[in-house]
C-alpha cells in the first residue's frame, strides 16, 4: 500500500496504482470530461494517466471544471 495525499487528504492506495486508476476511483468514470490532474504540482496530460504510476508520498489533485455564473 502507498500513502499519498489526494485533494489535500491522506489516502492509502494499492501499490501500482496509476493516475488513471485514481481518477476512476475519485470520479467514478474512466476518462471524465472536464477533469485535470496535478501530480506533485505538475499537470499530468490525460494521455499519460494510464502510464503514470503513483509513488509513496505523492500529492495528487484531481480537479473538476465547473460551469456557472
């Protein structure tokens, strides 16, 4: 298990978890529209989500675009 921070909260994830796995867990969808991910302060391109493995101590922000006025 890995200890990471997801959206500012501590979390434990299985070893080998990728950014794509985390997005699916957070949003309930494999590749939702309007979602961006930052890993340790750097934006991860959507095309790289499946190949970007998470490591111990990573900080991940899963951001969802909102619309309104």
